[in-house]
């Protein structure tokens, strides 16, 4: 059981993602990017290298600059998304990363640098990122 | 390391007859063996494997601004003199280069998918007829776009100098992506009791097919008009997907498009940085392209089909469906303006046809 958000929670999901070959094929595969995750005021950084998510760590707001892009939502919205994943085994309908990005007025993916090449990694690696968060269905999450 | 013993295993010694032994075989000269422009190169694989970009070391990493060699000589090899030139017209780096091309090539290879087996086709279920017909119509138009993409890109590939093989190789993956897109949407149209619908209007397609002045200008239309719009449309279709089959297709196609768009935007950025005078032809292409796109959008077929998909049927198409359709257009315009800002292209929403302007749209349609 891991509490969201925390490094321990991301580590538990990383472990599932790193070990499951099914998450590394069928349009997924190697992924090289640094993703920020903003949950309310708490900030985390996920490093994807090749077939692994190699690191999850807490960061400061200034360190968001190092992220290619970051996913930002209020804590209650993250909770709703993760509960949807828990319920169905994967994100459905209004809770996929793509739909959240399109459906929310403020979007889901953002950056501090406005470098479109780095921002577009959200779309280029969308399947991998979805697989990663869908992996949370396999752990018990508390909030 | 392979030994002579290993070699014997894979290539058995020849048993020659007496007559064969009497045939006079010229002594090998082996004079080609010391002819290398650079020897002793040893590229070591990194944590991403042995990538195409990592081979760009020493002489082999020299990518000149101009490649006058109109042959198929691989970059770094010694050319043969007297070879008749092939039809290579794009010999300047500024006309095709994007610094990310080698990385995008690797990414395309790594992140490949197969519609036949990676999509759980058996999970599809019957849909109301109006929705099924609408989805099939959208699939038909996306298939047509894919065919155009293949034709446009391949018509330029053979004109590109081999000195810039990273771009040629990446573009080869984009034509595969487009054929896979055609395959996936054709399968979706035919898997659930439906079929193919109307061929769409083709003003933008004609513009792309007839664009022969330059690859950069073709990329401008192909990426900033056709691909960016299709990408946004597919993301909206994903948002309103009716089953996991469609969702999987849309997710994978989004990624495929993202690579093509990244190449296109980064190429235009490179071209503008090294040849600022290209801005004029890029802006002209955009202006013509938007006029064509405006004409295509006057055709109601795609608009109505999308509205039905977004509105959950004919009943919902008139209000909610059309609202989502226009929201989708607004999202496309925003993506386009963001890209233009990134490229420092002076394009504003007021320059676009009224259908793309939220507050002018109503007057344009009346």
C-alpha cells in the first residue's frame, strides 16, 4: 500500500512498469524524457530512459525547468483519475491523459520553457505514459 | 571474436575437381583494401543501444551544408568517378534537415505497432447505425489523407541527396506510418458491419500533391495544415472513442503523427534559421493552404460525421456534436498559432479564414 502522492508511490508504479514487457511494446517501446508531475503544490520528477522509468524524486518548483513537460492537476483531480484506473484496470473515457489534456480548460501537460520540441514528447510518448499510470491499478493506493 | 575454426563451420571448404584446379584464376590484387577515408572507427553502444545518431563520429559525422554528389554514394564512402547523376534535386542541408531526424528514426523503429495484432479487434461491439456510419465516413477520409501522405513524401524522397541519409531514413518511417494508418482505419471501417464512405474533398490534398517548388514549402502545408489538423482530430476521436479498439488505434496514431509533426516543425525552424528569406514562401504557402482548407471545410460530410461521433448520434450532432467540432477547430488553431510562435512566423488569427476565428465564424457561415 502506498500513499499518493509520494516517491514511494511512484517507485511502486515504476517497479510494475519496469518489469512488465507488455508495457514496452505495441506502440510503446523505449522512452527518453523527463516528466514533471504536479499534484497540487507537490512536485515530482520521473526520468524515463530506454525501457525503464529509472528514477522518481521530489523536486522544487525551480527544478520543473529540467522537465521536458509536466502534468499538472489539483490533488482531487489526480485522485479521481487514479480511482478510475483502479476501478477499470486502466483509464477510461474522460480519464485518459489525452482526454484530460483536451477536456480541462487549463490542459494537463505544460512546460516552463515553451520549447515545442520538448513539449511534444508528451504526444510522442503518450502510450508509454498512459501505460505507466495504468500500472497504478495493480497497487493499493491511499490518499 | 570469430576464429578460423568458426569460419569453417559457416562456410565449408570447397572440394575442387582436377579440371577446376587447372583453371587459371588471377591473383587477387586487393588494392581496394587500403582505400578508406577513415579507418579504425569503433562506435560503442550507449544506454539507448547503437543508434543511428551515435554513428556520426569523425569523418562520418561531417554533414556539410551542401552535398553536390548526385550519386547514391553513402556518406563517408569513396565515390566512383564517371557515374551518371541521378535525379537528386535537394542538395542543400537547409532544404531538408532537422537535427532530430536520426532520433526520430530510432523512435519510429522502437515504437512500432501492428494493427493486425496489437489491436484487440475481437473486443469491438455493434454500435447504433448512425454512429457506425459516421465513424466509417471519418475512417474513409483518414485513409485518404494517409494515401496522400505516402504519395507526397515518396515523391520527394528520391530527390534528396544521400549525404542526408538521416532525413531520408526517417521519412521512410513516416511513409510506413502512413500506410499503417491507412491499414488501421480501413480495418476499423470494415470490422464492424460498416464499410467505406465518401471520398473527401481534396483541395488541400491537391495543393500538397502539386507542390513542387520546394520540400520546405511542401512540409509547411503537409505539417502545419494537414498533419496538425488530423492530429487534433484524432485526439478528439480518442476523447470520444466508443471502444478500446478505437482508443488503441487513436493512441498509436497520435504518436506516429507526433513524430512527423516534430520533424516538420524542426525542419522549418532549421530552414528559417539558416535561410531567413524562406519566410516569405512559407507564409505564402500557409496563406494558399488556408484558402484550400477553408474550401475543404465547406464540404459538410466530414463535419457532420464528426458531429455525430462527438454528439453520440444524429440527435446529439446538431448541438453538442457541432459544439465539440468547433472546439476541435479552435484547438487546431491554437496548436497552429503555438507552432507559428515557436517558429517566429508572423501569423495571427485575424489572417486566417473566418471559419477558424471563433468570434467571426457565425457571420462566415450565414
